[in-house]
């Protein structure tokens, strides 16, 4: 018997999901005291912002080198 992957259609773009996730992570980080856990969350938010920027750049009609 072959297992079939469950698939679903995304209703929002990858860029929007990344930006939303980064905002949520920043809110969680704001509630934490300074320390390694807070720094890790902020680092993950920066990575998500970069990924959203790269997705936007890759989908642009005029591919420009990133600034």
C-alpha cells in the first residue's frame, strides 16, 4: 500500500507568512529578559526577514542584485 502525502493549498504567500512569523517571534522576544533565548529568537526573526526579501527579489520581474 502506497502512502499518499497530505497536500493543502497555501492561502497566503510565502513572503507574508515569513513576515507574520517574524513579527510573532519579535513579540515573544520582547517579553523575555536579555539572554541567549531572546538573542536566538531575534536571530530567527532576522533570518525570516532575509528570506522574505530574497523571495520578493526572486519573484521580481526585473531581477536586481540584492543590496
